[in-house]
């Protein structure tokens, strides 16, 4: 059993001992800490919650909402919802914060409490640390009986979310309708099975193939939208004469696309394609995290706009986007952040913008994909013994490549012309993750292996000193 407490929330597997997994006791404790933090920092006694369809969702939701009511907080429950929908609802409800009950792409046995501030954005590192402190110290003050909060259910926000998407100037509903698209959807039997078909119908998609769109929580395959988990669905897209396959994770903040011939569009290229469309229509800066493909930078340079890189993590990308006035950004895992709507990853707005782009392009998805440069990312890790000083190892690698462009805002990223290697240490394990990108898969692997060899040499030298 696993329980991971971090500044972004608490996640764990269901069942087991208190403090060792996401048990009811742990869910209550953390909900109490967050509710206390919201009251202290905002004076606001309203919190919005929503959940994906995983099997433990209803249980965790009831525990969280009852705890918040016990603190004297009014709870607005969106029921089965999406992460971006909850993010939109928090400021709309003038709430002090939000809790999304989802373990995102994690398997069925996992669940989590993801925490939002009053803007509907993920809380900062400092705020997360304070929530963790409150939980550890159990600094909760529950309300007397006459001051208990109120609970209400509002299941209209997915419709409101879609309405706001349709009103975006860059979403061309008429162009999409005229294209008579046939779109297949894999929603992994979670809340995307409600939201995505509703959106496609509103956009005028002529035919929708629904695969795993019943929000039962029984995931038919690993819910992370990676090519190796989508082999069967990709085959369905190719054999069904669909124009496009759309895949979302359980909480609908990541978007993967399948070409009409069943080949993956590439999770890194969801953001690239949407970014290309957005800055072609409304020129402005763009942003992604340090581990995302440089293809977005290429697109930005093509349009004569600025590209900036942020530390890994949605909250860091949002901060960098604000700092640089970026109009589109996100992460290379299929996470689109379009701040004209709201500052969070949103697969639904990604679908609408991509379909508009495709309609205006006037050709197939595979032909659209061929207009972007091909890059390959090699993902590796090296496990270290707990006694090693990982920061010192990273500093020595940075020094070794000091003549190259190096970025150290999040680990160490070394650039070699249009190739790069990014080293990051894990926050929970003695591991260094090594990502490398090149236009050649073999070169990307070679770069990663070269850095791994360098790390081993640094470790050997430190042991011998």
C-alpha cells in the first residue's frame, strides 16, 4: 500500500493501514487540513469539489464533503466532473478553493485529493507545505452544531464549461460542422465519457464512436494515454473510417490523438499542433516545461514569437506563462493550457481548438502531423543508493558541460544545438531521471546513455575520494 503526501495534494492506494495508504482516516485528516487552510487564508467558507469515476470516488467524496461541512464550510459538489471543470467552477462559485478527487492517470486502486486555490489553480509549493503542516499537527477546529456548513450538488458545470469553450473566438463551430468529422472517443470509462461526447455534439461532429464512455470506473486498460496502452483503440480508429481518435485520461486534463490510419499523433505533439493554430491566429508567446519537446519552440520561431521553458509541473508552467505573457502553453504529456479560458490543463478546450485547426487545414490528421518536425525523446532513469548526494552529482554534471547552454531551474538541462538532455531528481526516491531528445531516436538514446555514463563516473570518483 502507498500513501504520498506532497505540496500538490495527497494520493495513495485504497485499503490498508492508516498512514500507509489512502484510508478514510487519511482522507478526512487531509480534507480537514485543507479546509482549515482555506478558512485561515481567505476567510471564505465555500469549497467546490468534483471527482472522476474511479471506484473509490464516491466513498472519498462523501468523506471529504462531510469533513468540510463539519468545519463549517459550504460544499458545492459537482459530482462526476473533470479537473478543468472544477477549476472553472471555483471562481464562478466565488469559493475559497477546490478539491478534485482523482488520481489522474494512475491505475484503478489509486485515488487522490488535488487542491485548488480561490482562482481555481493548483496551490503553490509554500501553500501546500502549510497544508501538510496543518495535517501533521492536526490543527483543526470543527464547528459547533449550529454552525455546520451546507452541502449542495450542482451537476451543471460540464455544460457551462462547454458553453464557455464554444464562445471562444478561436473555436470555429461552423468550420467543424462543415467538415463532417467522424471522431472516435476512448474515455477509459471515466467522466470524460460524459464530457467529451457532449462537447463533440455541441461542436457539430457528424458521427461519434464511443469506446469506454460509460463512467463506471472500471478502466478497460492502463488509463495513462500512451501509445502502448491504446493499441486496440488505435486499431478501432483505423478500421472504422474515423477522421480522428480522441483519448483522455480519467480526469480529462490530458489529451492524446490518433490519426485516421491508427498511428499515434504523439502526446508531445498535441500541444505543438494546438500551439501552432493559436499563435497563427493571435500571435503571442508560448511556454512548456523543460522536459517537453523542442517542437513547440520550432513552431514559435516559425511564427516569430517567443518561447520560454518552465520547471516541470503545471503550477510552474502557469507561473512562467503569466511571467512571459504566454497565450498558449502546457506540458508534453498532452496537457493544453489556454489562459483565455482558464489557467489549467484542459483536454476539452484542446479538442475544440484542434478540430478547428484540422477543419481549416482541410486535410487528414496524418498530413497535419507531417507538417511538424519529428523529434524522439528517450526516457531513462538511474537508481542510486540513499547515501549519495544527488545535488552534488547534478552540480558536477553541470560543471562538466559548462560550455554548453545549461538551465538549472529544475535539475540540469544541457542543450546541444537542437538536441538536449534533462536530468531531474525524484522528490520521493533516490533516482535521477534522464530525458534526451533528438531528431534521431538512436541519437537520443546515445545522448541519454552518455549522461548516464557521466553520472556513474562522478559517483565512482566521489566514492574513491
